[in-house]
């Protein structure tokens, strides 16, 4: 089965062609970082318009790179939620139109399921069951995964997601947009031990997260130090390092706790923050010392992309799933509402 995947949940237009026999045939991505940088964050209306501008050219490009004609497609998968509703509608409209014109099925894909299954695109994909750490700009959660579609939410952020906290802290420090990568880069120049930040909610039982207070702690530290000393690049780097260490430690502690509570030995990490090299290194070290396995998608598949949507959609289309022509895009869509994959 050959499937075209379309991802337009936020500020990246991603398309891919996945072949159930030969794997990923091609994928292309257009990022809107430069478009939104002037505003310090994503502007939903601009995001929707940019998706509309690039969707058709990218569809033609990815089919050409895959070496197939659109008539060879067996199905189309598209992100139906969660995300920005206008952005979702842009991709859904193209997917539904193509499916109707080609008389092939189309299937809705949950954005977070796409992230969760992205590591399965890699060689040596983990077997079920496993614990998944989904950590991005919009979501931070831990799930026990028994099979595709069988997801038990065991922990989540009660306020800001980790990626959101990265972005907001970077903005406070005047580091620019997007905040996560630039804060991590700035942290490389930080001095270990210059500041000590709390590890929120790690001193109590449970697997939930809270990063809003940590963000406030970083702001208070920044404001206090600026009153006493000059706001130097070194100060920014020191605070960035302390903040990054606190977030990574918190994710590490909760992930370890989740593995112990579920009696799992396999951890899968997905989402944009999964590209953070400090997090990867620390989790890999944990795996080595505790005889766990940890699996990450390649860096380019941590952020939003069409490959994860094409792959996930292919699995669901093969199981006989598809939806009628009605477009049912959802800004909010709990992962728990997904149905298990039929065999």
C-alpha cells in the first residue's frame, strides 16, 4: 500500500510517501520559522495561509521524489488534530479533495499518535509494550503503550508543556524564536552550578509534570541578577543551563519512575523536545546503567513531519479504517479516544 501523508497541525507543512513494502519513499518539509519569528510565536492565520501556499507544490515535489504518479496512491492520511484549527483544515481539505478525485480512501491521523509511532520508522523498532515519553511544545505526557491504538495515559503536564516552557523562558532571556533550540545552544556556554533550579513535582508520588513554576523561577532569577549585575551573555547562558538541566532531570526522573511502575524495560521518546541532545544523552545513560532500552526517532522526525503521518495512516488504512468525505478537524483530541488497531 502506497500512502501520501499530510501534516499541517501548526507551523510546518510536511508531506511524505510511505510504501508498506518498501518503507519511506520520500518526505519534504516547509518550516514557517522565519514567517513567525518577527512575532515571537506562531500566528494562526498566517500559518493557515502559508500551508495553503505550499501544500500543492510540496505534494507535487514529494510524489516526484518518490518516483510515483498520484494515480498509484492507494490512500491518503492527514492530521485531523490536535492543533490549530485553520492549519488542520488546510491539510484536511487537500487530503479529502485528492482522495475524492482519485477515488481512494482517506484516513484521519492523531498528531500525537504520529509522534508516538515515529520511532517505529527506524531500524530496530521497539516491541510492545513500552512506555512513551511524548514531549513537545504543546504536549508533555507519559503513556503505557500495549499496542497501536492502545494507549494508557499515566502522566501529563498540569500546565505548560516542556517545549512551551523552553520557548517562554528563551523569550524572557531575549534569546529569540524558536526558543527551544536557541536556549539549548546558549546553555552550552553556561557554567555548571552557577544556579540551582528546582525539579518540579519530583518530591512527591505520581507521574504528572508542571513546568510553569520552573519558568517563573527562571524569570525571577533573571530579574534579580539583572538588578545586581549587568545582563551579560554569560548570565543568560548560566540561567539557560540551569533551566535546561532542571527540565531534563525532571523528564528523566519521571520516565524512570514510569518504567518502574509499569514493569517495562523499553522507553520510546518522541516530540520536538526529543531532539534535545542533553535529554538524549541522559536518557541513553539511564538505559545503559539500568538495562533499559531507549528509542528515539531521527532528529528530523522529532519535530512535525509528514513521514509519521504517512506511516501511521498506512497502518490504519491497512486495518480497514477510513472516514467519509466530511472533514472533522479537531483543535482538541484526547489520545485516549483513539481506537485500537484492528487485526
